C-alpha cells in the first residue's frame, strides 16, 4: 500500500497539484501510459522529482489521482447522474445511451492508452478493472430498474442484459462512428438510445 497524500489545503499547493495532473494527462495522451514516469512529469511541470513526491508518494498514486482528475474535468458524475434522474427506466436507458455519446468521446485518448498497456502495466490494469466494474454496476442497476417496472424485454435476464449493455461501452465503437464514419455526438447518442431501447426495453403495451 502506498501512503495516501491529502490534497493540499493552500492555494499554491493546489495549483502545483493541478499542474502535475495536467502534465500527466498531456504526457499520457501524447505518448501513452508507458511514458508517464515521475521524472517525465517533473520535467514537464518544471519541478524536481522531489516536488512530485511531495504530492504523490508513487507512480501508482499519481496514476490513480490522474484518472479521478480526468473524470472530474470531463464531468463523469454529472453525466451519469442524469441517468438516475430520469422519470422511468426506459427514459433512464435512453439517457445512459446519451451519456455514452456525451462522455466517452472526451476520454478516448486516455482509454486507448490504458487498454494498450493494461496487460503488462499494473496501474493500467487496476484502472481498467475499476472502470469496468463501475460500468457493469451501472448497467446492472439499469437492468434491475427495467425489470422492476416490468419493462425488461425477453429473453433478457438482469445479468445477461447488464453484460450486454456493458459490452456496448466501447471506445472502439465510439471512435469508429465519430472519427471514421463522421457521425456527430448527437447522432451517436440518438442511435445508441434507439439501439438500447429496441434491444432491452419491452414495449409498454406488452408490459402489463
């Protein structure tokens, strides 16, 4: 276990920490996670390695903080919260699809960097497992919501629906449709919503 380091309370310390995380993200997106070392980050920020260690006790702690920083910068929690504020399960399913189109394009470079090295980089593997578990939990919650409202289409069970929904959380799919096929994010959200609704939601007139 690494020694946790608290977020600095003074403004200068917070600015330095933010600069370190911004530099770490830039390095990751430019050169991959394998280039993300304490020395490389220190050089990018213009501080000593000791200055980095004053804020992060290890590379693992820095990488963990970086992924939380990216999620915060790109509005992950606010985006997901819109799913659970939907008026019913099918509307929540639509909003989940739009969340995928809204949030995932913002973190494609980070996600691709993680997936590329997760087989041999423990920090990448740890983040991937954490993100996958969170995504699956959201998908299971959606499937349970549909089932509770008698809107889960046959022959899906909560578990199989959750597994299939999780498989659609795909950076390859997002990248292919946005970058290769030229879809807009709005088109991606609308079409993912249609796909999710027609796949997982029982029509209302058959749910009674």
